[in-house]
């Protein structure tokens, strides 16, 4: 899959949208990314998983670990393509990321951490920490989209299928607001109440 084919797929499905959006962080952006919309189609999820797997196959991971919830489906598809198992980390009652449900790692087991989108990379960083605490060796990290434009520093080999430079702004500083348009919240079920 070329970069152009991938962008076209994501735009056709609405997983990447252009406009004026209020993100969950409260910041405004001209671009909205929601990978769940492409991952709802198993054939697309499988193809994306295969494409990520090929970037890391030679590193010989024997397990894929993903942060829940966003990373679970794509992590599972990457693992399917690699022929290895897929597990996930999730928050425990104290809010810390942890391996639960009886998931564990062998000492020194080679792990690929997979997520859907990197914005700050925080969830991937937390997942790396959990793998290390559990005795695993993180060999690399992969994602469908890196919206930091490739500026993320994870201290391990890290590659996304698509690097996008997606600026966001505090509402007071938003150039789109200054044109008189108002931001919409694409992730919420209800349209923002009119003024
Ligand atoms: Zn705005």
C-alpha cells in the first residue's frame, strides 16, 4: 500500500477528515483522525496489520503488546500477520497501565508494541514500561498514523505507516476560529449546541 493509497482509504472512510474540529484535549485542529472508523472493516484492519508487520518482521518479535482500547484491533492484526500472539495492557483500578487477565511475558521475550495513532506517544510509552516491568524486551514500536510528524522520541525503533504533521491550537489562538467558523466535536454523538 503506497502512502497515497493509504491516505485515500482513510479519507474515503472518514478516518481522516478536514474541517475545524475540537479535539478531546480541547485544542482545535483542521484535521480529525479516528482510526476506529477504518478498523471497523476487518479486511482493512487485516491489510493495515500486514503492512505494519512487514516493517518489523526481521526483528523477530514473538509477541505484540498494545495499549487498550485503541491499539487492540490493530495489534491483533499485526500479530496475525507475524504468526505470534497478541496481548494488551489496560488501566487497573489505580489508573496505572498493567497486564491483566493472566497475560504475561517470558523473561527476555521480544515484544513489538503496536498502537493505532501516536499523538504524544504517551500510551505507547506506558505500554513499553509495563513490558519492561514484566521482564519483556521491547524491540520496536509501530502505529498506523504518527500525527506528530515523526518528532516522537521513544528511544526504540519506531515506525508508522503514515506520518502526518497535524497542528493543533488552543482555542484562543486558533486561526480557524479567527475566520469566524466554529469548531465541531466529531467524536461526540451529538452536534455541539448552536450559539
Ligand atoms: Zn478553532
